[in-house]
């Protein structure tokens, strides 16, 4: 695990050396899946950090966390590296599915499972293993986005926004958001989901 943003009343990186900075408006803290969570207003709220250890090049990586939202907005950002290069969105226009997106390329195939925006807490994860992007919902594999070989050398990691000038902020709550410089296994992702409110213990 490179970075772990728990949302426990602050934007600290509980694991690594990338302390987050909450935007001056639009971020508060509310009851989360594990302790507290980032509560984002959908118009200005985000958390941004540096990216020490996230420069994996063409190597494997994973991003995961918990989301709770009822938003039907077409693009709601869960996490983004720089200017959606890449980003993971919750797509209100695609029945609440996940979609991996790369600036200059466009959207990859969306997740098979939707309804991430039904107002309940859901665990989300996306992994890259030997260039294959895989989605997960609530601990279960949810389809493949496709092959993604672009090298990752990001300057910023952003929670809840994609750094665009549009309205791609998340209106909802995000909790326990992580970046791993490896691909989590199916068993590990299932274990994180099963841990629920007890929280994760993954290296």
C-alpha cells in the first residue's frame, strides 16, 4: 500500500508520505463505513495529495475505497490521477456503473455491475495487472475495462474530482480510499469488503 486516506476528520495519508489537502470548501466529515468519511458537496469538495510511490510506469496498481451516494450525475469522480489521466468515475448515465477513463483516449468498457449510486455503502476497486484493468463491486469481480498500457507518472492524486473545469465532483461520501503499487488479488479485495466497518489491514 502506498497511500491510505481514511477521512478520520482530516485528509492525512495514514500509510505513506502523501498528506492530503482538503479543498477550502465542500469537504466535511460524517459517519463513514469505517469511523468517519469524507463528505463531499458535489460542487467544490475534493482531497488532493502528492504522489510519492505512485509512479508505477506500466506496472500494476490498484485503487479501492467505499462510496455512498444517490447522485444521478453522469460523471462523478471517485479518484483521479492528474487531469483524469486516468480517472475512475461512477457513471449516473450508465445505471451507476464504474468506468475507467483516460484523458485523450476516452472511456473504457464500464463495469458489469451498476447501482453504485443507490444510497448505500458500496466497496469499489479497480486493478491493473499485466495491463488488464479489472473492476470490483462489493468484493466481487465486475468485468474488464480493457487493456491499459499507459505509463503512470502522476503529479497529483485527487479524491472526488478529476481536476477538470466541468462538474465532475462527487456528491456523496468516500471512505478508506487507497492506492497500491501492485494489483490486489481477488481474495484480498473480498477480504477488504468482508471486513466492513472493522476496516482493512492490507499491505
